[in-house]
C-alpha cells in the first residue's frame, strides 16, 4: 500500500522536553510538508522540503526543527522553545514542489503534560 | 497576505439534499485551489483540484467551481448522504506556484439520516 504514515498517533510532552514526530512516505514524492492545525484556525505551514538535504521555513517555524536525510522521511522535532505545542500535526507530500496535489498523513496529536 | 474564508462554519442538512459550500479568498492571483475532506481526528483527503485556468472540476457527486476574478469557489454536493458528514476545507496556492497552501477554517457538514 502506498501512502504516508505518521507516528505516534498521540504524543505527550513534558515541560522542557524535545519530542520528535515521525513522517514516512512510500509514494516516491520529492516534496514533503509539515502543518499545524489548531481549533478554529486553518492549517499553517511549519516547514517544507523540496528535495533530500534541503528544507525551508514556513509561516510558523519558530520552536521547530526538521531534517530530510532520506527521500522517504521528514521528521519534525518540537523543541522546548515552542511554548504552545498542543496541536494536531499533519504531514503531507507531493510529487514535486508547487502546483501539485498534496497527500496527507493521518496526523499526530501532541499534548503537554 | 492571502486570506481564505469559508462560510458557513457548520451546516446540517437532511439526507438527499443538494448543498453548496463556499470558499472566498482575498488575492485572486492564485495558482490553483483544492478542496479537502477531513474526518474527526484524521488527516485530509483531497477531493478536487482546480487549476487557475479552469472553471470547474467534477468527481462523482462533487462539483467544484472557481471564479478567480471574484475570489470565490464553491463545492456542490449532490444527493447528500450521511457518509458525507465531515469537515470540508479549501486551500489556495499562490500565483507563483509557491509551496505555501493557504487554508480556510473549514465547514463542518452533518447529513442527518
């Protein structure tokens, strides 16, 4: 089955802790994206990557970091600098940068203890 | 900055009714517009993508129209079914085909059996 997987489904973060959200795709897509979804707000772009070993900040990158060492994987780290991390995080991918349909994973809900 | 608005925020209809969901955007210089469906606690599923040069797209009981000059799109759902109950999101991509998708906050649809 081709698709995008995200893990874990739920993640709990303690004060001052860094946590990493996993995103894997087997669609052979070049571009990958991370969005944050909050109640009553539209999805907002955190980071995106057009190709391996390259990534760019989105609208709300502060307090987050990413890496793109493999085409299939685009993990997101929520650092302790992110003061309001509670949200639903969605990963997406597309064949190439720009103009193409984005395919989304099932999401990870991050909660703060 | 592009702003995307979806009205109404919530809609309830009896099964079998035809319905229209609305999406408006402030900057008419878009590359394309995409409609998504989101079930509670899940990721997004792409329904229809309309390129800026197109006026409408159809898939089964769904028809999406685009009027770029007035900054509006509609999603028409024919003969609604309880399984159509979900949140519907529209998103626009900027005129240069840039990576950023600007999302509306969605319309939560409930189809009553």
